[in-house]
């Protein structure tokens, strides 16, 4: 079995510099098979992605361009779309019952929309940055760019706790887009082609998913195609979707074990 140095594998030089050579547990590394490929709006700077009742919901970022959309998976057709007020940089989204909740990056403001109409119902506030949202059936889970995930009460949107995420015992920062998948939190590591699988109780990373090569170089639009971001999961049919900022494609993928583990050199 080959052991990868995870800090080098993630291309995370800052992490490598602070990494202590104390190997707690080697973490399995997964690769992927593409099951289906779907079109994706190359002007959608994806910040949030989820699957609900047969449709994708996607939020996009950038000032003056932020939006929330309901999208037909198969065609990429935008069925409903609202603009986020131009002073805000839109971030993650989550659905809780008949509401859709969204974050903004650095404005400390979140929005609650009626899911059916996408009409704004109210705003709420939080400290720090807003990156992504998902939910585990009991709580909302929020990332803010640090190594900590926050749990929020889904009704009051007040913080109820935090989870420090660690890889091999070290805090793992830049947790971006989130998805609750089969009892684990999946997170996209910002500016990398990696997803991590997080134990929601311990915060430990229990798997690394290498998505390098998912979008081929020939499919990338110079000056426009940005980083991997966006994970959605259809729990009913066990389908996992991923895309990226301004990517021309959205992929259904299936994870496969590489037989490799990531850890440190001993
Ligand atoms: Ca998601």
C-alpha cells in the first residue's frame, strides 16, 4: 500500500509548513468514475449547490452577479432565478423544510427565502465570514473559511456549537462547499481539486477524494473557468454531483477506492 504525504498531495504548502510529524491515522484516498455529465452555466460562479425534489438549487457569487437559481439537472435550464442585492457576494445555500437559506461572504448577513417563490422572508446576522451551508436533518452546518464548522438551529439560525475539523490531528482550513452525504460531511477544499469526508462527531477527516482531471484541460475556458466548488447529493437515489465555478459541465460521480492512504512519512 502506498502512503501519500497528504500535505504534498493536497498541494497545501502552508499546511505542509505547519504539519507536525505525528501520524494519528492514515486516511484512505478515493478517486472517481464519471457516471453522467450534464451542462452547467459557464457564467455561474458556483458558491452553493444542492439537490432537492428532483431539481438542483445553485447559488452564485461575485458582487453584482450573485444569484440563486432552481435548475433542471438534465439540461442545465434555469427554471427560477433571483438576484442577490448587488452589494452582497452570495455564498452557500441550504433548504430547510419550505425555506431556502443563504449566506453572504463578508457582510455578516444571511437571507431566508420562501422555497417555492424564492421571495425574501427575512434576514439574519452572524459573525465572521459566510462560505457554505448544508444540513444533517437536525441542524444546519456552516463553513466560514476556517477549520471550524458551525452548527446552527434551523429555525432561529442561532449558532448551537462548533466542530473543529482535523486531518491527521492538524486543523484543516479552507473548508468550502459542503454536503451531508450518508452520515458524513463532505467539504470542498478551497482552491484545490480535493473533497474531504468528515466525521460529524469527531471532526476527523476520514477520507480524501481526489477530483483532479474531472474537468479536462480542453474543457476549460481560459480566463473564465475557476476552481472546483459545488457538491450536491440525491439521497433517495444515492447520486453525488459536483461542479466548479463557471465550469461548462456538472458531473455525477461515483467514488472508488484507490487502495492508497494519506499520512505523513515516518
Ligand atoms: Ca452542497
